[in-house]
C-alpha cells in the first residue's frame, strides 16, 4: 500500500528535505491540508519558482495536462514542483487517466495532489499510488474525545501550560474546529510570556470568553443545584445568542448526566476508581461529578437524560417550533425538578 503518514511525520520529513515523488493529500479537515499546502509551496527557493513550480486546478485541467507538466525537466534546478488543487471536485475517472504517471513518476518532479474537504476513495487509485510509492495523508476531522489532548499538546509545543478550567473554557468556545483551536492558542502565545500558565483570566482577557458565564460554569452550577447562578448564566446566554447556542450546550449536558449515571454505579467511588470508570485522564475532570452524585438520585438522572434527548429533537424543529431559549429554560427546570421515581 501507499505510505500513509501522520501530519507531524510528514511535516518533519519536509522540514528535513526528505522528499517523495508523489504526495496525495485529502480529507475533511482543512486545517492540516492548508498547512501542508503552504509547506509544499515553499519547497523551492523563490528564485526557482517562476520556471519550476506549477499550480493547477483539477476541475479546469485534464489529467493528460497534469502528466505532461510532470514529465518536463526542471530548468536550472534540482527538481520541479507541480501542485494540483481542488481534486475533490473531479470524478474518479479523472484520476484513472493519471494512473500510468502515478505508477511510474518522474524522479525530478514532486507532484502534490490536494483534495480539500473530502476523502477520495478508489481501490484502483490506492493501488497505483502504492505502486509509485506515493505518500498519502488523510486529514480526518478531529474526534470530540481527542480535542482536550490536541489543545494540551499544541499549548505544550508553544511553551505554555494551561489549568483545567481555562482548558474547559477554551474547548467549550472552539469545539473541535482545528483552525479555531490553533488560531485562538496562537493569540495566547503572542499575549503571554514564555512558560506562562494559561488561566481563566487570560482566556477571558485575550480571547473574549467570559470566565463566569460559559457552558463550563453552567454545568458546575447544575451539578451543585445553584439555581440563582444557573439562571444568571442562562440570561447571559440569551443576551448573546450568537456565541451561546443551546444546541451547543446539549451534548455537554448529556455527557455530564451520562457520566453521573456511570459514576453512580461505579464499584469504586474513590478518585482513582471514578477516573478509571469514566475514562478520565486527570482528577480535575471529577470537579462536577462529586457534587452531582450528592445532588441527583438515579431516577432523576435517567429522566434528565431523557429530557435532554427530547430537547435536542425539539431544538431541531422536531415536534416544536418554540424559541430555543424558551425550550432551554424548560429543560433546565426539568433537570432541577424531575422526581426520583419511575
């Protein structure tokens, strides 16, 4: 099969100037693809690019033209670079016409095919890429479960650290959008000194996320049944609906009560036991679980999970056309008042 690589590994080999003849870059997550495209565009020194670097667009270029460009010899340079963009917009038949070249690429040409926003699935193409020893990178969307570690790793790369609350605020704000994650952390890198700790205050100051009115604080207030605090946060959300959509809060509420139900029946309720049962990586993730266990009984938790599912459907227009925030306030009332009985 073709040489499939990770983003970090590919970036490092390019930095070491260890090049292959063909690169096939595809996938739904645009951030890594954009970063790699920028690296490929700067492989040649600027003085060599006019005669030895070509950027083609697959929908406007037939495969024969791409192959012809690749078969030219570089002019007064070691290699030429041919970058084909928007390959996600052409059918498999387009690639099929390029297979002979992919199976036997020219040694002095570096061909980069980029399909941004889609994964290209073709057994024939995969076979030809493997035969020509192409390097293949698929940029997959970041799974929600991987967001926390991704943020931590990038912050570590930038020479910073982050406390648990600031991490939760940042994750709540950016979600799993890699471009937003890296852009917002980039702001923190510029604003803070080397080796600094990112705190809730620095997130609020530099990114504009309120340290007091966010989903993280809402979950904390619900876990503790702090009713005045809950409704202060909801009213804040209602005043800024663009940045505080209830539909974004829904999965966080669901995860909290689902984790609470799991923790309720955990055989070992020590910190270590609960972390193992819930798959948590650090003790700070238990901050809301313990007060939640003290404040919610089994049937309340089960009914709350059901209420969250119902709200999720209604907020998407299924069975209700009411205002999202009106529905959300009804949901919060249910979460606090569901009885502990079947």
